[in-house]
């Protein structure tokens, strides 16, 4: 691990000021992605800016016809929250599938989406539910927030503060876990809401999380598991690595989509 300075601001404005003033800053939320990269010397920040002391960033609240979850909300808190379980059960189930108990009690919603790991779970929920990401500077639709592999629309001095999820009429999530890391080798989140059907895929795309428009169109015509039977997915856009080929992951996506539909229709 390389040497770095450590700052723990107690307000959002102070954290943003640090991001603008120090050299090579890196934001620390839950640390479940960042800390391993530091230990392996894959990252060399000049200053770690720890958000743990900033009040109000872990709140989970109902707001009108939506659900607001703070960026520092732990996965375990989302998984067990009565509010989440009542409003969006599929989101609580997704949070409960992340990693193991140690990861769920340290990892955060904001850290997950800001990192935009192509195998992370929350990006699929944000995209399928049509969430809005609230930052220290603006509001971003999930469709505009995730821009590529490990990339988002966040500026260097911008922090994720919360995510606002519209309440769906029905939703379901299913993933095939990597047996070692428990990251998604293929995960599919399906939501039926005011804007229609949205289907998001994580763990499989070469460019990270993406919407599967062919599945959306088929389910919009007939919201049944059987509607997914013959839907095409181009393997050329699917990730291939030592854990699974593109053809294998393509098959997994189709299977997980059917499981997600079963969950949505429960």
C-alpha cells in the first residue's frame, strides 16, 4: 500500500472543498472496492476523503411516491429496512444478495454506484427502476449517470448524496453469483412502473450495466415469463473472461431474466 493523507470531513461542503484542493483525492465510502485496490497497489491516491463522519447520508425515507436512500446506507441496512421491504421488495432482496455479511455491513449504496463496477448489483436496480442520483451539484437520471466500464458522469469534485427510486408496480431481480467473489456473472433487474417496462443487465456487458431493450419490448407487449423465450441478445456485446465466455454469459442473462420475471410476478 502506498502512503497517503487521510481526511475525515464532517460536512458535504468540506468534503467537496477537499476534493478541489488536494492532489489526487479519492473518496472513501464503504471501502469494499477501494481498500483491496490500495492493498494491491492498484491505486495511488494522494488523499483519502472519508465520508463516514458526515451526518444524514445514510437515511432511508419514503418521499411521496418514491423511496430515498442515502449514499452511505449500508447494504445490510437496505436489505433489512422495513421501508424498503414494503416499498420495493426486489431492492431489499438485491441488497441481501451482495457479498457476505462482512461486505454487507461495510459496503454502501453510493460507493457501489460511484465505482460502477461492471459486476455490481445496484447499478442494475438504478437503471431498471429509473432512479435519480442526487449529487452535491445536481440531479442525474440513472440513464445518464452510468457512462461505461467503471465510469460515471460524476465530476472530480462531485459526491453522490442519495438515490431516489420511484416505486414500481412490480419488480424482480435475479443473479448468477461468481462462486468465489459473489459478484454477478449475470444479473437481471426487471421493473414495471409508470414509464413502462425497464430491464437492466449487470455482470455481463462489455461496457458495464445496460438496458436490454428487446426484452423490454417483449414484456411491454405481454408481461409474462414466456415472452422472454425467444428474445435475442448479441453475444458480441457480452463480456468474456476466465470466469465465463460471452456465449455462456449470454445464456446466463436469459436464464436470470426468467428468474427475475418469476420474482416480479410473485
